[in-house]
C-alpha cells in the first residue's frame, strides 16, 4: 500500500514539473526565435531550436513517466518501470538530432563566409538580452526539475533536468558568440552554434549512458550497498551477510540478500528475522521495489 502511495505521489510530482517545464519552454522558444530573427543572430536561432526540442523532450518524459507508473499486470508482473528508460533513450536521440541540426547549420555558415559566399550580420542588443534571460530561466528549471527527480528517483525526469542544463549552457555559448560578434568578430556568432552542438552531444551521451545502465540490470553504487549492509546488520539476530545482490529496474531497486542466523532458532524465529530485514529495507530505502531475503544457518552455529 505504501509503495503504491509513493508511486502515485511521485507521478503527480513528475506531471506537475513537466507541466511547468512545457509552459516555460514554449514561451521561451518563441521569444528566443523572435529575438534571433529580429536581432540577426544565428546563435540565438539555434538556441531557440534547442529550446523547442525541450518541448518534445518534456512530452516524451510525461508519456514515459505515466506509462512506467502503471500497475503490474499479468503480462508485466514486475511492473512497467523500464518504460521510463525507453523514454530517456528517446530523449537522448532527440538531443543527438538537435545537436546535428545546429552543428550542421553553424558549419555551413562558417564555410560559406570563409569562401566569400555570404555575409554575417552583426547581432543586436535584443539577442544579447534574450540570451541573458534564457540563462537565468533555464538554470532555475534545471535545479527545480533535478530536485524533484532526485526526490522521486525518476531517470526520465533527471534526463529532462540535464536537458534544461544543456539549454542553459547553450545560452551561455550564445551570449559569448553574440557579444563577440557585437564587438567586431562576426564569426563568433555561428561559432557559438558549434559550441552549443558539443554541449548538447555531451548531455545526450550522459542521458543515454544512464538509461542503458538501468536497462541492463546494473547494480547499485558502492555507497548504496554500504547503506544496505548497515541496515541489514542492524537487525537483531542477523549474525552475518552471506551474499547481497542488487539490480536497477528502471528507477527502482531490486535486492536479493542471504543472511546468516543461529542454526538453533526454530523456523518461526528465523522467519521473523527475515521479515524484519525486509520491512526495514523498504522503510529505509523508498527506491527498493522488492526485497528477497534468504536465511542460512550461521557458520558459527555449524561449528558448535
């Protein structure tokens, strides 16, 4: 019951963040596109395209999070959490595609200018102001989304947070490119598009790596394992931990542990200890979806 309540609360929080993200990105993308066109800045237009891709990514995240929150059924007895990983992979693909489009456009402008086949207009103050506003808004969105993603342990939402951060960094690149072009170096504006491209690729790689780790049953990190062992060992009657295995299933964690208890205990007593280990694990670690506890007779008991 508690697990289901946590899942529902997490779903509501994710949907709330996604709704805010969607609204902010739509407004910001339109404003940046207008500022890029009117302000004669290729970097700002590229930045607007990047923000527009955030709209698509947020929709993907909303779909992925809602599908992953569905109850387990006959065809999916372990739940649907891995659909969130699929959403993160789709988001990674969108980031790569966005980076390609921005990078190709920047290279084309630079090559054409180098061959005397085109001229580069000097950006105006409007484009510069748009970059500053974008940096402030997207950095706030990054921390807001990241905070909720960590609280509800959502990989897709964390991927969206990094998308906000990459957009913020792209706006920093735009600011430098626009500022440099206004100071008399027009090539810096399209060059900023290439910097934006590299930053987006980095974000895409990070998102992809995280999603793949969750899909291939990657184990928990060393810090989490140490915390798990401390909780298990704190249960009265547990004399040793014979084995401990973990695997990520989407944003949730599965735990298999073998504990050693006194061989002199009756079956009921050993079962009570196993139940206590199971209960404490789920209380101390909300991300634990399932915990399997196997009881072995202690080696000390066998020696005696």
